[in-house]
C-alpha cells in the first residue's frame, strides 16, 4: 500500500507543478527563462522525489510526465516518427556511478565487466528531428512536447549545416529520422545580441534561447540569422542499417551522410575513464565555440540499448552528466528601479563587478517584488550569482551568514510607492506580480515607447538611437509619439551630436517609416499584449484600422490566437480618447498603409464549437482521430490532458483517470450522444 500523503506534501506538489509549468512555458514558448537550469532541475527533482514517495500525488498531467512544453501557436504540428525523449540527469560522480551500476545489474553483468559508454558533449541548444524521404529532407520538427513538434522545415532549410540531400555512395534508406541539436555558436550569438541591443530589442538570455527563437521565426524571417545556426546530429532513430553495432559507428555514418556531430565524441571503457572524460571536457568548456552543459553518456552497444529500453520520458541506456553551475559571490551595491514601456517598475541589482562563467557581471534583474521577497535580497548583501548555461546571470541566494556577521542589518528592499521618474503613485493590481507606474505621460514610458516605435519590427526608424530619444523627451521636443513626425531638420540639427546631415537623414527615415503596414502600425502603438503575432492577426482579419476600431472586443476575441484578455486590452486602448486622438494625429501627419481585403473567418472562428476545448478518453465507436477531425471542423480544439481550461471531456467506454480528473475539476463529461448533439 502506498503511504498516505500528508497535506503539506500535497500542497508542495501542487506548488511545484505550478512553478514547473510556468518555467516550462517561459523556457520553451517564450524563450525567456527566469531561472537557471540548475534551479529548474532542483524543482523538478523535488517533485519527482515527492511523487516517488507518495504515488497518489502524481497527476497524469504532472510536469514530470512530459518533455518540454506544448507547441507554440502559429506553426502546424506533426507527430514525431517516434517520441523525442529526454535524458535523466546525474549531478555528480556518485550519481553517474549509480547509473553504471544500474545498467550493469539490469544486463546481468559481473561487477568487473564494465559496459563501455559512448561519451558526447551535451550541446545546449534546441532539439530537432529531421525526416528524410529517399535521401531528401522532407520535414523538420522542433521537439515540442516530445510527441508532436512544430513544423519548422522552411526555417531549417536555411541552416547551412543541414544537408538537404544525404551524401555518400551507399544506398540510403527510404525513410530516415536524424535527431540532433540546433545551436548558435557563441561568436554569432554575441553578434546577434549586439545588433539587437542597437535596435532596442531585448537581447536573448543565452544561445539556446536564441537558437530556439530563431527556429520559430514566423514573420520577417532573418535568413542571415538562420544561416548562422549549426545543426549537430546525435542519433538516427529510423533508417538504421542493420550492420551498425555501436553509437560511435552511428555517429560516423551520420558524418558520412554530411552531418556534423558533437565534437570529440569517444568511447569510455569504464567508469573512471568516463569521469576523466567529463572532467577534461569541463576544463576545456570555455574554449569551445558552442555552449555545452555536460556530457551525455550512452551505452555504446546498440543491441544493449534495445535490451535496456525506455521508461516514460527517458531511455534507461543514457544519462546526462551535467556540469556544475558556475557561481561566484559578490556584493549588492544598490538596487535601482527602472521604468519600462508599459510602466513596469523593475528592480535591478547593481553588483560589485564579478566574473562568472567567462563574463563580467555588474547588473542583474531581480524581476519583481515577489522575487526579492522570496530570496530576501537587500542592499549590501553578499550574494551568490550563477550562470548556468545562461548568459544573463541571476542572483541565486543571499549569504545570510555574512549578513548575520556584519553589525549592520540592511532593511528589506521594497519597490518605491511612487514612480522614480514621474512621481506618480505606483500600482500593483490584484493577482499581478508587476508593479506599474500608471501615468501614460511618464517620461520613462514615453522614451521607451518611442524606442519601441522606432524598433525594427515596428516602424523601423533608422537613426533614432537611445541618446537622441532622451534628448528629444528631456528638451520637451517630443511629448507624445506623434510629435516625432512633426520634427524638422532645423530643430534636429540644433541637438547635441546631431549635424545637418544626420538631421536630414532622420527626417528622411521618418518619412520612409510613415509608409508602413497596418501590422507595423499596430505594433508601434505599443498596446499591451499586442506584439508581432497579434498585430498580424488583427491586420489580416480587419484589413484596415477603421473596421477594427468599429469591432467589438467579443469579435476580436474570436480570432484564433487573440482571446479575451488581448481583445480587452485592445478595446481599452482605443476607448481612451487620448489614444484615439493620437492615432488620428499620426494619420494626419502622414502615417499610411495599404488597405487589404479582410480575411473571411474560418470554421475555427465561427463554428458551433468555436473556442471550446475537448479531451477524448476511453474507447469510442470510431477512431479518436475521426472525432478529433469533426470537432476541429466545427471550430473546437482537442487536447491531451484535462485541466481547468477544458470545456468538455468526451468519455467512451472504460474511461479512466481523465474522466476522474474532469469530475474533480467540475468539467462537463459527455458521452458520444452528448457530443453528437453539440456537433449538430
Ligand atoms: S541523446 C534518447 N545526445 O539534451 C536520447 N541528446 O536533456 C535523447 N542533447 O533532448 C538525446 N546533446 O535535445 C543526446 N549528444 C547528445 C545531446 C543531446 C544535447 C539534448 C537533446 C535532449 C536533451 C536532454
């Protein structure tokens, strides 16, 4: 009998699942992680341990039961030829030893007969599957949730190190699935971030997020960025010639077909040599052109791999021996508060400069008040900063011992009650973690809004840099966005570091930027929640601004990918007479775009099941795919697991845990007849 779970364990499991889901989303979907891999791994392990101790607490949709996150919207998804697995981690030599013992035991080997392991650097990038049909690249998928990935073939074709046709003189199997990692080499990563900062775009946190983000570019696809990605193959899951006996031979075959593999892969005959390999890799880590975060050890003999098999999310025959996170300690000299474009007050720690993982850190974001409270960070504290594969290092914890020893007990840090720039009273809405300055005339917001308007994805105004924006606002030349388009060369030429030539150039680029698209115009307005994707959806649906202004929030919310929160934000923005006046003034000053035909809404947006989410479970009278297709044709969505967001669970015969979960959550359960009624 499994032990009864105490209530605090249940609570902790709930809390950990919530945290892991959130960090999964930040990492996989939004490409902006807030915690390091090491912190993530620690949370993940804590949950795994609790679930192992109290199996009744394990939910079917627990973050431990899946790989990665569901695919982002905007791409078609496809099933992988076989699931894309993840790897178990070993954090130290003892855990690697335990892995070696485990496989030895499972394969009934004597203690002295070590099983050779293939060692490969663990590349820190984005996993992809490449499918070749008759030797030609047919499809490329991101890992997605491990079962289905996003179809990013077009973007992958631009990656120079991905062969479009397999090389070699031997006959190539009809169907081949090659898996590997797409990485962005460090030099290219640095160049990319420099150019993003120049263009006032948020830099990527690390090369892995940059690689994942690049693969998922939909609009404005930057070919140069794709070309600088690198693909390195690590396995072949379909189309393995029978003569292949080992992992190392498999890597050689892949090289023969034209792939790069993980550099420096080799066989380690026993545990001591595996540990030595790992240590020497760690010592060379900072010299490598790509980021690696550990060593992957795989049982070299393929027949033994097959014998060992797979458990839930990872194979028994492989393990990732992770590098320890790089840490250093330093002192927080001050905490500054920055005001962003939407008025968000972000606390930024000014650190005594310290080197960690090859970069010098002197500031780091503390994110928000909750994060500060959680870590109890105060000015003057000695803190541990960590860079675990991340280029933006984070404060991991305060050295409370050091605080206790010093006589001065610093006061807890609180975000100011008033905006540090305009002195308006700051607000934090119920349920939000962000504290904001609500004053839309706040100079800090205006400056950031101007930078946003000029950014590449918005109006792309050349020559409107950071310092110039500061001057324009501080000298009172620009008090709202539209003022920009009234500037003349003479006024501009009078500014610091502006000659006549650059003034004339700026006027010209403003004129050029005025002839834009509705999508870019919408982005430029800086409406909350309206980024590139949403702006494009709105522009496609309405074709022009006026029909959009006339539309209700409900009709905007019906657009697939928009939803009620965004729709309300758009409605709120245009309901404010000052924003409307701004839009009118911008149009008067020459902002214009081609009008397009509005897109006719599809069934997904108007069908009887529009906006409804279904989960199918149990045995139904026809294949599930059949029901799925009919639900989708009527505008509904079918997902795999039951959550609060599920509208209906369709339960066939012998429905089990999903139906139970639906009951627990109060989700409506239908039988087939009930579904037919909805469909008709
Ligand atoms: S083998 C079933 N080999 O690390 C085996 N993975 O944390 C699955 N990775 O999902 C992976 N370098 O995206 C393997 N040399 C390597 C790798 C590697 C990086 C990634 C891969 C995997 C993840 C697991």
